[in-house]
């Protein structure tokens, strides 16, 4: 099912994200984790794609397996940074041949060793590419409530976001954030600009102390004082911190749904126990 059709069908949805292994050695472990998350009955699952296509084969394999073996709606990521146009077109055809109807179109992170190809500069170009090849895909895109780390001003980032939506993006998923007021301000700004597509808040349950530093480094996300206090209090007890992180994420989700933001995406980091904890806490609310 197309994700856009799912949003019209259901008022509240909950989805989880998994990432494929970079090597075949870890494939079975990741496949098992993805299957356990699928067994929870999410509305859909997204499968990430490494920069430059580093996980392309496993991305397609896991996405197709979730769809065919477990009957889960899927969206397969596709990044274009350091990818040639031929490579991107091959992946689009592969997704289509596998019956995958949804693509998350992203520029992707620039590899540490630098770009090896400059066929695409922005995700907007990738969206145009997908649309030109096959207009039947439902296309998702990324957005950044606190602004993209590479943009000096958020206003500049929002102009690019409008271009992305105008190119054919059907919905948006946000970068992680830990303070819902940031999202509400962002939604107000983009609606004022005429961006009307559904926006899925991306929720990242913090389950270990290292995640905080890494999340800030990668996304520039603001860490509220109450999260800092939580992490400091339970940093030396992994089980307590995991439970506290799940509860913090659930509090965010409940507040979002209460305020009319009803399609929620969780960065579950291949952790079935985290996905299960969230599902257990809000199962009644999302029915």
C-alpha cells in the first residue's frame, strides 16, 4: 500500500525504522530484529540506505522480505550522494520490480572520504528522477525542524524544502528532536509557506548515554534540560536508562497525538525491545 493512501485511511499511524547491515555477515541478525519489529504490527516500516549505495542490496532485500514474508507496508530509502544516475535508475527499477511502492528520497550523508560522484546535489533532483522514471511511486522526503546543519539560516532550508515538495514529495519525515515545541513552531512556519503535505515527527528513544552526543553531532538537535537530567541520573544503569528513554519518547508521542500530529515515525535503531516498549505503552492510544 502507498503510504499516502495509508494516511488517508487511518487517522493515527505508528511506523518504525530499521537499517540494513553494511556486510552480509550481520545480515541474519538484522533480518531477525526487523522480523521481530514487524511482528508488533506497525503501520509501516522504513529501511535505510547507506550513502553511496553502501547497503543497496540489503536494503532492497530486507524491504522486500518485510513486505512479502510479513505483510508489512514498507518504504525503502534511496540516497543519491556519491551515486551515479545509472546506479539510481537501477535501484528505482529494482524497487519497482520487487513491488515496493514507496521510496524515501534523500541526498544522504556525504562520505567521510569525500564524494566520488557529483551527479546529484540535492534530494530534489532525485525526486525529479524518480518521477520521470515512474510516477506511480509514493515519495517521502526529509525535513529538519531546527534547520539543516549545512544551512546557515533556517529560512534558506525552508526554501529548499518547498522546492522538494513542489518536485513531487508526498510526505515528509523530520530529523529527530526532543522538544515538541520545536516541531510545533516548525509546522506553523511551513504551513504559512504553503507546504501542506503530511509531516511525520521522527522520534528517537534515547537508550544509552552515547546516543545523546552522537545525535547532537549528527543532527544538531537541541537536548532539553529534562533529558540531560534523565540521562545523567540513569547513565550508569543501562536498563533503567533504556526504560526512561522509552517513557520519554512515549511522552513525546502522546503529546504529539493530543495536539493533532497523528502520524508518528520512530527511529528504533534495530532494537525490537525498544519498539515493543513503545508499542506496549501507546497501543490503546493509536487504535
